[in-house]
C-alpha cells in the first residue's frame, strides 16, 4: 500500500498517516475504530484493506494500529515519521507492506459495517448486530494491551445486550417453526451463540439475564430442530435492475444506508405527486419494512433539486406514516412523506433528493447521473451476487446459483453493453461473470472470492434465505 505521511498543520486538517490502494471503487465504506484510526474496505475485494487512516500519529493507540496493520508495518511507519521530522518537509510518500495475520477480525468487522450500509435485501437487524458484537469481542482479543482489550470487550457487551432480546426471540421462534436447519445456518448461529457465551463469561458480578436468555434459547433450538446437510430447493426470487418512471426519483445509496427506504424488488423509490393547484408536490418514499429504527426515521430529509440549474431547494424532514396514517395516503405499507413547495418550478424539472444529513453529499441533478446510476448498479449486483452465494451455501445446488447469475448477466446486458467493461468501479465485467458461471478458466478477479474469509455470508443473510424458502 502507498503510505502518505504529513506533518500536523494548523490550517486544513489532513490525516497524518494514510495507507491506501490507488484503484477507484464503488462499494466502499469507512469504519472508525477509535483513537483517530479509521479503516476502509471494498466489498468487491474484502480480503485486504483499501485504506487505513490515522488522524493524529502521536494520539493513536499503538496496540490498535499493530492489530490492524501488523508489527512490521507499524515499525516502518514509525521510521518514516521520524524521517519526515528530520527532513522538515511537509509530506512523505512511501510503499509499505501491510500485514494481514492479525487483522482478520478487524477486516470482518469493517465488512459487516459495509454490508450493513450497502446490502439492500431483507435482513434481521438484530442478527446482524449480534454478529457484529461477537466479532468486536473477537477483534478485542487480538490486542496486546489488557486495558484496551477490556475496553473493547465492554463495547461488544453493550451491543450484545442491545441485540439479545430480539436474538432470543428469533431462536425461540425458529425452534417452534423450523422442521430442520441447513448446516451452514446452524454453524453460523452456533458461532454467534458461542460468542455470546464467551461474552457472558466476561461479566463481573454474576449472571447476565440478557446473555443467559440467548444461551437458553440456543439450547432449546439444538434440542428441537435437527440439522441437515442442505436446504431443500425453493423457487428463487429475483430483483430487477432499477428503471426510469415518470415523476419519480432514485435514492442515492451514498446518502441513505440500505434497508431504510425502498424495497428489495424495485428501486425507483421516490414518487412525486403534484397538487391540483400546482404549488406543491407530495414526495412519497416507501419504508423498507415496518421496523425502521426511529433514530434513522427521525433524521431522513428530502429536497427538490432543479434538473437544469442544479439549485437545491430548502430541505424538509420526511415523516414516517404507519398503519391508518399510511392508508389515508392510499398506501398499504409504511411510507415516508412530505409536501414540498415548488416555488414556481415545474414538477417535471425537479428531482426529489432523499438524504441522511450525517451522510449528505452534493445531490445528483438527474437520475441518469453517471455516478448515481453506477453506484445503484453496484448495490444491485452486490445483493444478487451474495444471494446466489448464500443459496449455494445452504442448498449445495450449483444449478440454482448459476441460474441466478445467468439472469444477472442478462439484466446487465442493456445496462453495460460492453461485456469487457467493469459493471461498476472495482467490480468484474459481464464476460468475467459469464466465465465464472461456465466454470471457465480466467476468473481471477477478487470479486469471485469476495464471499470467503472476511467477506463470508452474514448469519443474517443465511437466515433470510432460509426464511424465504
């Protein structure tokens, strides 16, 4: 990786150390680890860091850095920092080999965070957060400092307790409804349950009701449901690549995390209905299910953007409508909505831009904006690809997986006419996907191993496919 080191400055704040790969990528996400250390992964190549950033070298915890980049890389960076101080220059660039031996749990943690942001498919959030807590605890064990280990384990305990009730409910309902469990799902749930048991052993002062409830529910499930080698074949469902529609807009996945708005089938999510007098437009956005966390629902905003000038109107907060409130709007499922003044503009000349203020970026002028379309395509391909890989994990039927991937390449034919052009930045080409389906040689792109190691399927992904069988 290329290391860029800069001296502390009083003006524009730059990271003092940044290790990065130079290649562009779409499916990226940054995870702050604390102490001024952040890491970034690319879901198309999760087997290595895309970047490691240290805001303040002197304030960064050396134990954490060593776990993330390796002891030798840490020593190299220290030497480079000393060299920069001696030369008195403003910056220094060098090639640094980053060790991966200890960083596995940390990369897995970053991948979970990235999948949580990008994966627009139905997932049980409690299962995802439970796995995240267990991986946090596993990452903590790689730290040499006892004080830092205990601190990080404490953070994992907080998240584990927060997810424990819903996890216990899931395991209990599975014990009463499932006739069998495919081995891949059983193994994933076992890792989570064992992780909870390990966290429970760290609790000082006696039993922990929340964590013990998970252990009891897991014991009941193991006794009640037999484990089988594979999941019986079911009729697969397929997503559709988003297309355009009148008076509608697309959600930008850079500004809104997955599973907050939209559905897992269609993705032209934002509908606009002009008032009779033409002075306002009602923006309607379907919620992703009925359990959108209030902390996310309460901060979602929308603004109108003039397609010609790029001028953004004042943003207003979207309101979540449930039950009868949604029915009064003619909706059977929960929706976000807001009435917005057009201020003299024509509804055909504006685009409704939905965003989370924490992740706000410059709005796209049109829904055909190259980067917007490409990022949405990347999100679509990610969901379909990982679904195919989960299906073969559970069923061991290559025919089902290959059928889904063949349909994927067919859908992409029109979107990416050139078969040798990457379908998104950092991703494979259509011809590479086709060769993979045909088991032809030459499929060496890291995308084809992106669901192994740090990128292996989430327990929540396995559970979702099992539930949909």
